[in-house]
C-alpha cells in the first residue's frame, strides 16, 4: 500500500517539474515539421533536464541550455560538446544526438531529456516586379503566393509607367532649377572678374521668373558682400601702410634728435679731455660723458633698426595690397572654369532626361492598363548544403526559411510571355523533390 501510494506522488511531482520547465522556457514560434532540417541562421532554444532520483525532482542544466544560432556552415557550438554539425538532422535527430553525446561525455547512466524550440527562422526575401521588395519574417507554411501578398503584390505596368514619368518630370524640373542657379552664379563671377558694379542676368523662362528672382537676389547679396570684403581688406592694408609711414617719420625725427645729442656730448667730451689733461677737472667727469655717449649711440642704432623694419613692413603691405586684387581675380577665374564645366554637365543631363521623358510619354499609350492579367513567374533561390540552388516555383510552393523569391512579370510584346504560365507546372516534380 505504501509503495502504490508513493509512486503516484513521485510521478505527480515529476509532472509538475516538467510543467514548470515548460513555463520557464516561455512561448515560442510555431515550429516546422519534425523531419525538416534546420536552416542556417535559425535561432533555437536548447533545454536539458535530468531526473535526480536522490532528490526526487528534475534538474535543468543551465550551463548547457540556452539560445543558439545555426551557423552558415550548418553547425551549432555548444558548451562541453563543442561544434555540433546539424547537417540534415531534424529536431528529433538533433535532440537524440545531443542527449547521446552528453551521456557519453558525462558518463551518465541514462540519457538526459533534451528539447529544442525554434525561436526565430531566417527571413525570406521577395525581389523583382513587386510593389515593396524586401525582407519579410518567415512563418511555418508560408507559400509563394503569400509572400507575394506580403510584398504588396505585383507591379502594375500602368502604375509603373506613371511613376517613372513623374520621376523623370521631377528630375527635369530639378535640373532646370540647377541650371538657373548655375547660370546666375556664373553671371555673378563674370561680373566680379570684370570689376563691374552690377550683375547682368539672362532673362529667365516665364515659368521660373519667381524662382529666378529669388536666386538673382541671393547672388546680388553675395556680390555685394564679396565686394565689401575686398574693399575692407584694401582699406585695412592702406591704413596699415599709412600708419607705418607715420611711425617711420616719428622715428626719423627721433633719429635727428639722437644725432644732435651725440654731437653735443662729443663736443663736451673733447673739452673735458683737455681740462683733464691740464689737471683742471676730475677724470670721473670724462667717464660719465663717455658712458652717456655710448648710450646715445646705442639708442641711435635701435632707431635705425626700427626704421629699417618699418620700411620692410611698408614694402610687404604694398605687395599685399597690389596682390589682393590679383589673388581675387585668380580665385574668381578658377570658380568660373569650374562653374562652366558644371553648367555643361547640367545641360547634357537635361537633354538626356528630356529625351527619356519624351520616350516614356510616347510609349505610355502602349502600356497595358490591365497589368494584373500578365503572367507571373516565380524563381526560388534556396541554400542547400552550402550551395544555392534555383528552381521555378508555383503559387502554392511552400517556402523554407531563408528562401529568396524573385517575381518576374511578363512584358508586353515579350515572346516568352505566352509560355510563362506553363513554367511552374513544368517544374512541379522538381519542386516536390526539393521540398522532400
């Protein structure tokens, strides 16, 4: 009786522990069939538990369990086990292989319980003649037709025609405005180069008169600002040169005074030397005059040096003043050449865009307004064993994670458009083989 009572309690406790582990793992995405191999970049959650008879409960191995991503080479790197090649293993095969390796690695009497949940699949990509090509999240059972719906459906030829016409018309309008801005800038540069007081602009088109008026006003502001800056620089250099000349005049006056002082001291020194020789005065008087004469001569040398530096600064200022205009003309000439090249490129671009727009408008009447009736062909690119295989698919073909679907819409007048609808049927056997 005790044995029959304890056994249900033990199994009830184990059942509760497993239920708690399932709750801890959280909700996961719907998984593929158990016999489907894992595609590269698939994110999985590995859970490993083992029944501990001594404790009467399950214990989870957190050191091994966790979230992992299948590499592009089809392998999963696990603690203690290293890199494990997924290959063509399905979910059941991978769990069995991990359990077997853990049992051998740890020397366990029984294999631990291993579960694998898929957290996220590699995205599928839809490209080609669709409204919004791009990357989309994969879900189990996703078909080619559903991926087409996710990408907004096929492009309508009429809508594509109108979109292209609007784009070309907008590009042409933008080029016209760029031409107007470039021509206005060139007129301003030529006026600066010629030293004119005002800018002469060409007459703008009637449709762009308001826009041209704003551009011309901006160029006039730049013209006046650059002229004022040049005038300020010239005025500053002239004022600096005048200041240097005034300073030199002052230094020359001081130099004349210094010469007078030197001459006066020399005369006194001659008289004192005569008196010293006759013994009528003391020698210190002669020494004082000699020191004073040395000081005056030193001051004179400082004045001469300052005058020479001032004249050198005047010459440099004069060269800067004379080269200011030449430098500005050289810069403006370089800008004129660059702007002329830009203007030629814009004109060529305008002619090309205008020709494309005329061709689009000429062919607009030939576009089939019922573009949805044109047949679609689907090509699926799928990675298999490190290689990318392509095959024709139908609307009902089931996609695999990481597939790239290229949608091709037949064009009017295309010789292959009549046979496009038959392509998926012809490759259905190959599709079934690839899915298996």
